[in-house]
């Protein structure tokens, strides 16, 4: 049974959904979901204790030092050769994705840098890396289809048909990794709205894209990723278990990026009802990687700090101080991809040069064992038209919500009038108005100009999360109130 982050002093585990073994009969693709992480004939009690210790290290972020020791004592070239031999031994019907990729674009398979990433994700176990490599390409072939699965993982290429789902901001990468180098993937379930016109597979592809963006950081490849889920403002119809199952299975079983843990912060009453039932059907190892954090903002922040997730790297919605601007991030990302600053592939040509020791070409000689490709890479187009589609989606879909029960004409006033359902603090009203008029204005400045006074805010020795205003209300609480009021005002102004 999963444990809440508020009760156990020794374990604060939660887990992500997991699917059992699946047979992809329609495409004859076999994706094994239950390969053992550990091999050998060790006693069951010892093996279980090792598994528990490994999971605890992953969840709390203490695995980094152990990994560095393992890396220093591993012969990467020998592991690569063994992995290639393992790949060659896998029957052709079980590696349809790899076979198709070799026919369409051999370069994406004949890349020892990419294979090295899979070795990293399995602690240099060549058999496990080979099986994950096959699962990755089988899943990528099934999810993206034969026309796009070999395209670069960029907005204009592999995601050219997913602009609407991408623009929702459902999946975002936080600007900074946690304190041990793990990427933090933030998922706000209130941004999921398939009724606006995108499919579950489309949002699933967006998640794949974000994971590939994260893998551009060499530290993330080594130390992995944690998920941070924020369901507090989501409606019951936005809890899409099918989508979450797909995402969690991809991350745990297919991605060359170690999934360390999942943290669910501030669950609302709908989530609290359905989540225990859903979690009870999951394997224990998966449950032990998921942690639910409930309670006051300060209590949740204190709990997250134990897992190497400090408040100054967390989004404001979850009680931190990072203001996310997904539209700006996406625009900058597209500019980087268009200018060639990022390749859109899983690896870069220089990422593991030091690790491989210059023996890349020797490894390449073993790759023909996989198969002999007989087709060249197909050309693709439609990128320019996609930019038009994405620009349109960004301007509308980020605020678009499912239509109301009664049809009405949405009015967009030039000046947004800030109102609340009950008598509100005039200082907060002024702060909201200032923030709406100047979105780049920092939250603290908006609060101060609105009339709030924070006596200890300028003292360098006082952490911001300890600062209170003249009414003895914490600054983090004021910032969250301001963010909620701004979001509400924008939704009303947009007719949603």
C-alpha cells in the first residue's frame, strides 16, 4: 500500500501507475513490462532488502554518489559490445520498431551514444539496456506511427500534428533540476482538456517530447527524473487514468531516462477518493515510488525538501517561488530548434566522447548484426504550416476550456475588472490589477505596490518562506492567493 508523505518518518513513498505485460497484437509488437531489474539467485529476503534500499535511494535522491562510483568502475565499451550482442539475439518479431527504424533511417539506430544512454538508465546492465532499447523503439513506432517515429523529436517534426495538446502546458519541465541533478517534470492536471480537440495519444506524444528535452542535460541522463503532480485545481473529469497509465508506463519501461519517484502535492477531495482505489491495483515497487503530500503549504514544502526538492525550485502553484510561463518557454524552444541549437535527437555527438574513449567506430562494426537496412530515410515536410497552427493554438488553447452547459457569447472587455465572490482585501485587488496590466511584474512587487508590507523581506538572513506580512500571513500564501486571483480573472476575461 502506498504511504502518505505526512505519516511515516522513515518512508515517504508514492508511486506512478503501472501496466502489466501487454501484447501489441495489431502491430505484432511485444513490449515486455515485467523484466527483472536484478538477476541472479540471491535469497528472497536479501533481494527484497536490496530492492527496498535501491528504491529509497532513488526516492530520497541519495543514489547519485553510488552511481558515480558505479560509472568509475564500468567499462563502457565492453558494456556496449555486450548490449549489441544482446540486441542481435532478440528475435526479429519482438523488435519490430528497431527493424523499421533501421529501414527508414539507420542513423537513429546506429548510434552508440544513444545506446550508452540506455546503459546509463539500467545501471550498465547490458541485457536490461537491450530490452529497454527494444521497448523504446516498439513504443515509439506505435505511438508516432510509421511516418513520424524516426523524425527528430522537435516541435516542427515529430510533434507537427500535436500543437493543440502541446500548447495546453499540461506537461512542463521546471527551469532547474533538484539538488541532486534530477529533472523535475511538472504536470498540472487542471490543464488537461481533451474536449478542446486533441487525443490521448497526442498528449502522450507531448510527454515523450518533454522527456527528450530533459535528456539534453547530461546530468539528467545520469540522475534521472522525478514527476511532480498538482491535482488541486483539477475537476473530476480531468483525472484521466488512461492517459496517466500510458505516461507512467512509457517512463518506467521505455524511456532511456531513469524514473526515480512521483510526488503528488495538494490533492483535492476528488483525487483523495479515487486515488487509493487506483493505487491498490499497482505493484508494490511502483507504489513505493509515489508520495502524496497533503496538509498546509509549509508542511508540504518541508516534506518535499526531504526529497531534494527545495521550495525555491518549485512552481508557485505548489507553494514554491518559481513563476512558470509556458508560452514564453515554448516560443524560445522553437527558436532554438529552428536555429539548429538543438538536434531533436536522444543524444548529441559529444555527450559521451570522454566516456567512450574514442572507440565509437569499433562499436559501429557490430551493428550490422541487427539487420541490413534496405531503404533510405524518407523526406518530410509540412513544418512551415505547423508554425501557423501552433501560433494559433498558443493564442487560444492556453486559456480555452470545455464549453459551458448553456451557450453564451463570451465578451472580452478591454479593461479587466477585478472582482471576487465575497468582500475581498482591497490590497489584493490592487495587486491583481497591477499584475494583469503588467504580467512581467514580479509577484512580490505587485503585492507591495498593492499595499502589503513585509517587514523582514529585505533581511538576507531570513529565508523567504519564513517571511510574514504585517498581518502575520506568510509571503508564500500571499503569492499563491495572487496567482489564483490572476488565473481566475484571465479565465473570466477569456470567456472560459
